[in-house]
C-alpha cells in the first residue's frame, strides 16, 4: 500500500473530530451497514466527515490496512478508531456512543442534504 494513500487517510482521520469511511454517501449509502451507521450518526446531530471508499480503490484498500480492520464502514473519533458496524451499533445501544459523541455535539442541528 502506498504511503501517500495512508498519509491522506491519516490526514482525514486526524483533521476531523468524527469520520465515517463508508460505501456511498450519507445521503445515498451503497450498503446496508454504511446506511445503518450513517443513520445512527445523523440521529446524534453531530457533524462528521464521510469518505466514500467506492470512489477510490486505493482508499478502499488503504483504510483496511490503516486500521488493521478488514471491513467497511469504519468510524473514527478524535483520531482514534472506534470500530465497524457491529461495534458502533452495540455502543449506540448501550449508551457508550452517546457519551463518546457528547463533546462533539453543538447546539445547531446538522443540515441534511
């Protein structure tokens, strides 16, 4: 894997408080797992960066290497890998995700396109 791709991924992860690497976009997810995570994040009203891995195969492969995690979607908070769909859903259900995202919430609701 190219160091350039891993650096680009690292810049996105560290340059945003909340990042979702997904298949598709929040407005048009291309897989059920990505749709589920985007829906959960949207419910919290926290702004996040979404990276559509389907647009660049190098990024799609690179993110798996970056986190040493084989599946997409992947969620990062404050530069740290949180997990994929199962982990994020479990955290959502037990309240951990709410606690993790609370510092990122603003008074303004996210405008959905």
